[in-house]
């Protein structure tokens, strides 16, 4: 099975018109490594008042790539937006990205490898220093990746108040079970 067909990339955003062009640009090169265009994209507009959604609709991704959906929500609530992304996605895995993330050129190979190797994991945070971007807050994600590189194993339920970074790869079904 094509690994890309198992992944939905979800970007929850609110008033990110300044950051979305850079994120969309950082997606373009690596997506050429997905020639079957098997990844799905789900943008959740979490109550934007700027032109964020319009930027996505006018982008190469929306017009050339294909499987891109934008959902508009009126309420600014990150947890509910993520829940909606999990409920809307039809793939086994959802990769949550921040709209202000600048992805390294080879990011997609790390995502594909994480899915291929995640036999017992439900959550992957970080991904090692080579896969994480350059912004200062990524130092926290890098440290987190060193100490918790693959999260909890399948079948283990852990209650957390929040996921410490928005950039995470999560197995959809177990996440829906715990809500």
C-alpha cells in the first residue's frame, strides 16, 4: 500500500495570512516526492478574519495537487478543530502542522518512515533534529523528540491535558476513541 494514501496532513489556522505562503512554499518541493499525489490535505479555518482561506484557495496546492479540503469553523478552539480534523479525515494517520511551520526539504521522507515503522505507536512527536524546522520554539520539539521519540505503544491509553506541540503525527482511530 502507498504510504502517502495513509496520511492526511491537517493544518489548523486562524489569521495566518502572513505565514501560510511560506508553509505552502515549503510543501511544494517535497511533494514532488509523492508523484501519485496520494496525500490528503485538510485545512481547518479556526475563525479567521483575514484572507488566510483565500491564500490557500489560490495556491498551487489547492489548484494543482488535488486532494485538498478547507473547512470553516466559527469558533477559535484548537482542541475542537483538531477533533474535527480527526473526524473528517479518512486515513489511518493525521499529521498536524502549525501554519507557521517551515518544513525542511526532505520532511516527507521522515513522515513516510514514521508511518512505515510505527507498528505499535499511536503518536509520533518531533521526529529527530533532521526533520524539525528552524524556528526557536522547535528547540523544545527537538528536545522532546530526543526524550520521547515514538510516544506510547498501541493499546496504552494516556490522559494528557494537551499535546505539547501542534506538529505531531497521530494514529486516527485511537485518538477518536479517547476524544
